């Protein structure tokens, strides 16, 4: 029986049988092709609810994936709602001009209202538009930053890391405010019809922070967002784009879906003498996909290399990478959503974006054969 896109996501998350693997879409991947089709600039579509929804719906029409997203890969929505000024670009995401807490102190920091402040109302309205346009049959996924990311947008990255080490009480106070704001934003997204909310948690990696401080200043707060999403009645997605993610910490959050660029690099290297990160970045070199087959826990979403492979490879090579992910996923317990590891650059050729949906459709035709083929290749 053919499932709706929403039903396909629900079944994959539950680890149940699907008619074909669902294809996930992150942020506004391959957006250049969408903008050309619309005859619009990024700025034209990203700052109104109608524009944001129209661009997402056109992307799905062009690429054939199973979900929609709002907002996209911008890390400044929450910071703007707190009062940060933004540098608005014609052809890309805005960024914070300067942190509003650069001199420290949070006593004058006002809690944002999701219905009123910054672009939060725009995001909420776009979720409602997409829900209505698809009659609730396509999952619309909201996106928020982890409290850690919000805090360093407000304070400055280096300054906040110094606070974590030298002024931990002040760091915790700011994280509490960021968490409370995010929980309100999440609840408003779910009220508008969001199927799930994705938490961008890319700070939770060894290149950024040590494991003990990660637990104290990142994971403990991200966990509250995961719990808040579930309590609101939606699915919790966690995405970690770190090159050295703390996988056990992310799995301990108990998200419904975990999205990653790579897996536990040290564990994979130790067990298989295989460098997942290096091989992911070389087209056709990572057919093993240990990062999928050996990651236990929640439904996974990923993880075709979204930089070199998606932009530089030919359609056939992207299709092969997608099949490698699907074969690997067939050898693990738990569900799987085929996607890029992160947002595919705007310059990604549209045929490369379509290769994912093509692979998922073709994979479904011979599902019992693929795991055995994968073992022979290994």
C-alpha cells in the first residue's frame, strides 16, 4: 500500500515497514535551482511567510522529497527575536551584525514573543501555509537552534566559550533564558501544525568543547528541548553536523530522529581501520557506511556528503551514494530516512537533488536483495 509522505515518515520513525524509504530534505538544499524556477532571489522568498512556503513547495515539486521545512539554515532567528540586528543578504542567509551581550550582563534581555518578535511570526505563518497547502499529508518540520547556539549568537562565540570556563554561573543563566525562549517557540510551531521540530546541535562535538562541559552546557539543555517537543505532541529531530560529534550524548537525548554528517569516527576507525570523514568527502569512496549500519538507537536521517558529492559529482555518483546509504540502513535495527548530511549548497545541480528520490524509489523494488549485496561488497 502506498503511504502518504507523512505516513512514510511516521512508519520510518517507528521502525515499521514502509512502501519505500522516505527522503528527507534539510533546510533549502539545492535552493539555487528553486530560485531560478521561481524567478526570484533568496531575499524575495525568505522574509515573508508566503515566499518561504512557496519556495519549499517548489523545491519538493522539483526534487521529490517527503517533507518541508521552516525556517531554513539560518542560525539567527532566535537571536533576532531577542533584539540582535541582522545583516540581510540578497543571495544567502542573514547573520548577526554583533552580539547584544558583548559587554556581558543579561538583566535587560527581554523574553521574545513567538507571535510578535523578529521573524518568528513569519516562520509560524509559513508552517501553517504549508500544512494547509498539503492538507496535512506532508510533514512540515520546524527548526530551532540549541540553547548553546542561541547563547553564543547573543554573547559572541569566543566570549561565550570563555564564560563557560571562567564565569559558568553567568553562562548557565543565559542558557536558561535561551532554553525558555526556545520552548515557547517550539510550542508555537507545533500549534501551527509542525509534524516535528529539528534542533540544530552542531556545537556538541570534540572540536568545540570537552565532553564534561558538553554535558553540562549543551546536552543538558538540548535534552529539555527534546522533551519539550515530545510533550507538545511532535517528533523530535536532532541534527549534529560536527566533524567529531559526541554520538553517545546525542543518542542519550532519545530523539525520534538523529541526523548526522558522520558517525563516531574514533570507534569506526578502531573497529574497521576506516576513516569515515575522509572517505565521505571522496566521491564513491564511502560505500561501507559504517556510520549508519553501526549506529544504534533512534531512526537515522542522512547522510550523503552534502558538499563535494552533491555539488561536484554526476547524477550517477550521487545515486550510487544514496544506494550505499540505503543498503547500510537495511543492516541496522531501527528506521532510516535518506537525506544529505547537511544542507546541500544552493549551487547543487537539480538532477543531483532528484537522485535521492530516484534511489529510494528504485530501492523499494528489490528490498530483500540490497542487504545481501551490501555484505558482498564489504
